[in-house]
């Protein structure tokens, strides 16, 4: 057999590297990190298929979205082993990786992260829960991600008051959802069933439900935002640029119950 595979469907590592525009050494490193399935062996020659191309393209897209190689490895490993995402998120340990540790900042540090936060805007940010005072000269940020998002918007040209309007709506809507969930748990789980007769311990139910809710809410909001932006692209003056940006960040992959990754269109 020559350096190239004998069939159009199979690729040598050099062919694969050219196809995905990666150095051969990078592909070998991905093998070492267990990011890429092993090739089919024909004697001493390893042959790759379209699924390897798709995997490398997915890894590249996840990297562009900010995932580390270690994080991608854990995610892909969970899919391939049949582990559901709740286990991957650490449900059994009660800690969801999608949650955040609150951040304590001095007034100067907060101002550095969001220079537009003058005293009136700071007062409003405290009222809507984006930040909260902590002592004389400190503030606690429950969601550093939301603070970073507001800062990004302001740098991109969004007026701070409009950004805070969105944060206020978000806080109100999440508060309403939280009250509805609390009513459901109390009225349908806690009150109707005596403690000794419950099939599931309440702490276990809450511990499992927390990361499931966080992950599901994040996924749903991301999808709804993508759909809303795609709809606006049809009427925006520079809609083509918006559609191109959406295509660039879209992962475009699904995984089946056996852990096989495929494109949303069904192509392996």
C-alpha cells in the first residue's frame, strides 16, 4: 500500500492532516490525550475515516468557543462511554460545573471591570442583584459571567442602562421561575408524601435537580438566542455578517445514545 489509502473513504494520517489543516504532530497529541479514536489498522498503517475528520472539526469548533482540550476530552469521553452529562457535571458530588463561585471585588476593582458603572448605575446594579455591597468598600458579584457579559456589551457600544434593563428582566424572570419550581417541589413532592414513604430523598432530588436545571436552562437559552438572532438576520441591514458569525460559533453536532457524534444534518 502506498502513502495514500487505497480507497477514497480511508485516509492516512498525512491525508487527514491535510484535510483538517492540522500538523501531524497535533493529531498524534490528540491520540495521546484520547481526544481522537484510534485508526483502523492495516498492518503497520493506520487508516482514518470521515468520523475522524468530523471529530477533529468538532474539537476545533469547541476550542474556538473557549473549551480547553481537557474539558473537550472529558465531554467526548462521557459521550463515548455512555455517561450522561449530569454525571459529567458532577451531580453525584453535588457540584455543577456550570455554576459559579461568587466574586468579591473592591470598589476600584469593580470600576476597573466596568468603568461605566458610575454611582447611580452602581445603585441600580445593586437593586437588580447584579452586584451587592459587602462591607464598606467591597462588593460581591454572584455571577461574574453576567458582569463580564455586561462589560462586553458596553465595550461593544450598548448603553449601560439598556444592559442593566436586560439584567433586571433576567432577574425578574428567573425569580418567577424559581418560585414556580419551589411551589412544585413543596406542593407535589414535600407535602403529599410522608418523609418515610418518599421514593427519593429530598436532598438527593435537590442535589440532582440543581445541575440539571442549570445545564438545561443554559442550553435552552443558548438555542433561543441563536434562533432569535437568526430571525433578526433576515431583516438586519448587515444580516449576512450576523449569519456568518452564527455559523462560526455553531457546534452543529449531536450525540446518540451509543455515544456516536454526528452533524445535525445526519452526516457522520
